[in-house]
């Protein structure tokens, strides 16, 4: 029973087959291959962005940090949610790759930035040579609390940023999950909402390893190429990563995988609620934050369940595209306990 992270999910069969197909013959390196060129065309079509520049990297941290590095100069600050991934889980990589830009942490319920809180934070930055200047806004489609921004919410925050001259970065590590939940189009959830650069994640949703940085303003592309190379993130065999993404987009596989993960989380959340568990945040994608008695956790871990516990009662449960339905049943049964089940 594995509910620790969608990072630990298996590779989708279609993706594995694409990797093997890419291995049939040698090819040019460093992105000069036909597969990488084809992927750029595919992503431009999927996002309805004919001029977008596309660059592949192997980790989400590299995607986020390098994207922010071309938006925020070293003397600036990046506005993000207090619990954003770039703030809590990337070992100061954005600060490192920007050459010193700081993060300004903004509050908001359920992991989503509150517009008024952002307005206040922006108003308090810049204007003096003695403080950090306004740099960029970074948002996450699926937040660290498992909630999802609507396209209207994204557009409202992006407009607020634009009014103050700030470019917008979108951490799309789980963009497919957000699209599957909202039914929005990729274009409406990104550049049409005011996003300048997208970190598009595939590793959490069926890929072996693959993240794409989609730059909607091609004028920023050359600087990204230089930064990617200088940072050691220009892979020599990018065709294997490109092949994964091509298979991922084919027949909307990326949305089907994400939809499956979301549906499994919804089913697990409903079962937990039926058992009296307290859910801390809306379950809008594939993450659940639940509070259960310590005894329930002891039973679950004793039965072999793997997931993260924040304290004696609070836990985070994440479903993947490949989470077996039987594991959901087994986890719920373990949480409930034999006495409660009349055994």
C-alpha cells in the first residue's frame, strides 16, 4: 500500500514503450535530434502557442529555478505562497540560480495565494535602493495543500502581478491533474491566464523522468538555453525524454493518467470522511491531508501502508495513476480497525 508520493509511481507502459522505440538507433545529441524538435511542435499545438520555446530538463527543481532565473534578477524578490514548493522543498535553488533573489512568502487558505495578501506584499516591496525590488510571481496549479487554482483565480493573480510589472511563473508539476479537475484547456490555464513561463512536470504522472520548461515569450529563450547549459542541465540524450512526452500527449494519455490519480484520491477521501477523519484541505487533485487517531496510523503502518505523517495524527496521502483499487480498500480497512469492522 504505497501512498507516499506520485514521484514513486511506476512508469506508464506507453511511456516505457516510447523509450524503447527511441533506443532503436543513434541520434544527434543535446536536443538537435528529430524527436526533440517534434516535441516542440507538439507542445506548441497542445498549448495553442505557436511561438513557444520548449526546453527539457530532468528535475522539477531545475525547471522551476532556471525558469525563475530568467524572470527575476538577483536584486529582486519572488512572490510565492508561504508553503510553495520553491519555498519549502528546493533547498534554496531559486535563490541560487537567480544569483541571490529572495522569496517573499504570501499567505492564503489551502495553499492558494489570497489576492489581497499578494497586493499587500507587492506594495511593501521595491521603491527604495535599500530593499529587494519586485521580481516575479510564482504560482502552482496544484498547490502543496492539494488544492487547485481555477483559471479565473490564476488570471486575477496574474493581472495583479502585471499591474506592477511582474512576470508570472507557473509551477506545473501536476498541471495535468489540475486540467483533469477543472476541465480547462492548457492554454487557458497558462498563457491566456497571464503566465509567462511554465514548468511542465511529467515525472509525477507516468514519465520515468521528464520536465519541460515552456517559455511563451520566445525573446527569453536564448538566456534560458545559456543558463541551462551553464547549470549542467543540458542533457546529451534528450531524445529519450522527448519520446516520453510525445507518448504522454498522444491520445490525451497525460490527462487520462492524471484523471485516474484524481479519481483514486476522491474515492479514498470519501472513505476517510465516512470513517470520521478530518480533511484539512479540499481534495481537488490527488493529495489528501487527513487527521486520524494515532491508533489508526499504527494499524495502517503495521499492515504495510507507506505514507507521510506530519505528527501523531496528521498525514499526507498521495495517489498515483497506478494506485491499485485494492490498496485503497486495504488502507481504509486498516484505518478502521478489526473491532470497528465487527471482526
